[in-house]
C-alpha cells in the first residue's frame, strides 16, 4: 500500500450528515473524525476568516436626503452579501496593476431611488444595480424582497455609487462567507473539557445536544480516562449566501493546504541556505 | 480614520522582510525559534500540536507576542539525533497530507451524495475511541 492509500485508510474521515439548500437556510453538516482538535479548529478559523468573497468597500454619495447618515448607509451597504461564485475571476486590489480600482479588481454597483409617492418607499437590495452579471446582492428566488437598506418618505432620495472589492474576513468581517459555524466535540463531556454549573441534576439542566446520538453515554461508574483525546468533531457551516457552504469548506481546505505548502517551501529555502554551512547527514530518521 | 493602519498591514509581508526566519538558540542544545510573519493561531496552534505528537520533539510552543502585531513565534527543542528544522519540515509534510485527505474525503462524500440522494448513511455509532478496561 503506498503512502496516499494508507492515509486514506487510516487518516481522517468525513461523514456528511445534512446538506440544506433552501431559500431559508443553506448549510452543510458533517462529522470530521480521527483528526486533531487543532486541525479541526484550523479549518473552522480558515472558513470564517480566510475564504475570500466580494463586499462593498467604497461608497460615493451623489445625494442622500434620507434620515440616515452617509456613514451609516455605507456601513449597511458593506454588510450586504454579494454573490461571490465568480470571486476567483477577480484579483485583490492590492495585487492589481491599477492605481485605485478597475474592472479586474472591483465591481461597480448603483443605488438610485427617489420617493415620489405618499407612502413610505422601502429601499432594498433589489434596488442595488450591479454592473456585473453574477456579482450582485444575494436574492433567494423571485419572491425574495431583498434586504432593507433604508426607508424614504416623499421627496427624499438616495443616489450613490458603490465599489465592491475582493477581500477576506481577516480584514473586515463583512467579507466572511459564513453566517455561522457550529463546532462541537465530546457531546457527553466524557473528557471533562467543560465544567457544568449544576443546581440539582446535570441531565435535566444540561440536555445533551443532537450530536449525542453518535457517541455512547458515560456510564455512572466509568473511570475517568485522562489520556483520552477528542476525535470526532461535529461541524455545521451556514453560509451568508455569498458562497455555497460546500464551496466554503472545500475552499477553506484548499487555503489551509496552500498556507502549509508556503511554509514548507520557505522552510526548504532556509534548509538549503543552511545546508551550505554543512550539517551532519540524518541517519534513518522518521 | 486618518491614523488607521493600512488594511493590508495584517496580510502582506513587508518588502525586504522574510515571512519565516529561524534563530538557533545559543544556550539550549537543539533548540530554535521560528518567527512567522502575517500568520496567527490558525497556523501557530496547528504546528505546535502536530510537533508535540513527534516523540523526537522535547518542547514545542508558540505565542503571539502582541495582539496588534500579526506574527507568531514557534519554539522547538528536539532530541540530539535531529534538528528543529528537520522535524518541522517533516510535520508540515504530515499536515499537508492530513488536510489533503480531509479535502479528498469531503469531495468524495459530496459526489456519492449527489449520485444517490436520500441514501445518505447516518451512522448511529461511529467507531469510538478505544475505551480502556480498568
Ligand atoms: Zn485593479
């Protein structure tokens, strides 16, 4: 058996539990087992903070006579999830050859609404017009009214131009593709990584989560195994709509791989640099 | 926001600086300190825990010296028959393999799900960690 086949037999495993793909929720649930807490946590952190998406980053106001201030509106616009399936075709502005921004590193969106009727005009993401074919505010079907941005009364208007850029949540949370990442291990607290506050009875005060069904309960007289380590990690990734949750997981893993590969490359350079200084050869290590 | 630091400050390695530097310890044998720029707990903790699994590693620890400086330092001490750089390279290779396997298995799980939807197996009991008989 070669090394890769061996790793597939003995290495980490994935059990897909649920893939939700409805207008209300888009999520993927899975069990990551036979791996380290550190690995599972690294994946969680990368999915939240390092998977790139598109988000509005610059707003130029032509006019704003609504009751909301320019800064307030600009912040709201930044947080609107934009469909980022095509984010791979966009470059980071900092890596682009242009001076400020250009079609290669940004997408322009326009919002131009004026209330002319006697009743309140609701400005939503449906009024936000994108110049790109797919990078546009996320809408779940034809019945979705969009996200409310502002309300206008008669005579008020908002006219602005937005520049959406590629980024990651390390820079600003608006670029996170995740609405939430559920992460649990050891549902029965066998490892005692947590200490419950108990008034009378643990079982009634701390109900076991749905993931409890995957692991045996702790017997009353079971001795504590202080060498035990967590092995199964229950994860649910819910997207904002910017990216497909399945895509968030695969991209997250790819980014983690790339991160490690870069370190590997740089360490090799260090090793080669020092190799010239001569070091005794390794004998039968690993 | 006139004095705000530039946003790429937490992502880009400054020109003329190396992302990773290694400093051999002058007082402790087989020990080295690696400084990794523009990386955080995601990588720091991952490397530390992986290194600690290696029996040739006597010490492995990491810290972020300051929360506003985007870098971490990783200290490794090994047994005399190897070196911190060698074990780190070895364990990085193991991690790349590990993450690669997870990615492959996740993609396989997705494909088999699309091939026979509604037949997603939900195991009631995963192979549990070995329980000891006391
Ligand atoms: Zn550009």
